[in-house]
C-alpha cells in the first residue's frame, strides 16, 4: 500500500469541492459579482426582495417539507421581528425606545421565536387542514391586533424611518451593501436549514413527518420535535422580517396582512417545498412577476392591478403539472431526458 506522502497531490481536492456541481460555482460567481454589472434597482428591489421573501418562505419550507406542517403564521412571525426592531430601536415614531443594535436585534429575534413557539405549541396538536386553519386564524388576529393597537404597535400608521444601523461606516441601505447583507443572510439561513435537515434532530423530524406513531414507539417525543421545529423556523422568519423592515424603512399592519400571508405560501409551493433552494426560486419568480407584470399588462391596455391574476394563474399551472413546484418540473425533465438519452452523446445519464 502506498504511503500518503507518496501519492500524487496535484489532483487532490477537498471532498466538499468535489461534491459541489459546476452550476453552483457559476451561480456563486454571478451572485458575488452582480453589483459590478447590475443596476441599483435590480440589486435593491429585485434581488434584495427575493432574498428576503426567500428567507421567510424558507421557514415555511422547513416546517412543511421536513415536518409535514403547513403553517400560515410565518409572515406574522416575520412581522413580529420587524415590529420589535422598530419598537426597541429607532424610528420616526415616539414609541421607539432607541436601544443599541446589539440589544434590539437579539430581542427582536427572541420575541419572534417565542411567538412562533407558542403558536406552534397550539398548532402541533392538530393535523392537515386544521393546522392550516388555526395558523391562518392567528395570522388574521395578529393583523387586526396590530392595526387596532396604538399603545405598542402604533395602529394603522405603524413605524417609519426604520433603517439598518450604521456599522463599520457603511450605509447598509445603499443598494450594493444591502444586496450583500441580504445575500449573506440568505446563505446563512440556507446553510442552517440544510445542516439541521441532516442533523439528528432534522432526521428525527422527518421520521415524525412520515410515521409519528412509530417514532413515538421508538422513544421520540413527537410533540417536542414539532414545537422545536416551529422555534427554529421562527428564528429564520424573524431574520427575514428584520431585513424586510429595513428594506421598506417602515412597517405597518399590512406587512402581515392576509394577502402577504398567502403570498409566502404561494412562493414556497411554486418554488418547490421539498428542498431549501425552492423557496428562493419561488421568491425570484414572484418578485419578477410582481415587479414587471404591471408594466406588461399596461402595455396591452389592461389594468396593472391584475398582476395578481397572472400570479394566480402561474400558481395553478405549476401545481397542476407538478405538485413539487418548479423543482418538480426540473426533475421530471431530467428524468425524461435520461430515459431518452443525452441528445449530445446518445448515452443515457
């Protein structure tokens, strides 16, 4: 047997490098260099919004894909995080407390996680349509509570002039810095979900999703795993909510309105609810339609307000042809090409 030092080292690569497909390297280069060739509108409004909505939809994807729990409370949890930043930090409203960022950021995430955990403790005792209905009911109650409460949430007006802290002498609300901020948070959340899904907790959660009775017989606490999943998903959603309020520089009850709650569900389902990357694919599709479809409709003499119709039709089409969203369509296309053989080589994959 050859010694390790006698083996050729020229072709040696780390194992994680070999496992990353070339397409991922290309995507990474595009994302990292985008501020060099994309305009400010695309960086801030399109890509920044895509990453933010993708993070919030990622929290729903974790619950539904790995836990089998379709929750409609994630946008409300995100809004809780945003509201806490406005309340504990600084804004244009007198209700804000003006704490330092290293205090109000952990507090915002903690309170949002507690809120999501409490909702999860109630929701996990139901299944299927009942879980959807109870989380939808709480989301609706949250919307009306924030709209009518002026002591804490400043009622209908909400909070304005809520901007990121000026750290390291950088204005993080400028297009390029904000793009990299949202990209970094999106990558961190994606990595966290991917890691947890392969960790013992994530594997146990998937077992609970597939066969809760058998997992309980094996000694696993089914309820505790489901509630913990809500806690983890709430932390992810809170991060997205904080970024959302920084992007808009304001937060109001409409941020967590029923249309916004449904939009997160549409994003997660359209992208593909079985894998984390699906949340960001669905978010990109939604943002592109939301941003550019009104102009297209106006060009054809139609009202720009009908963009929701296009989003709804696209949602129905994707779900009809692929229950697993765009990712499912991609997998079906690859499987069909493999059966027919690669047209370039004539060989099956």
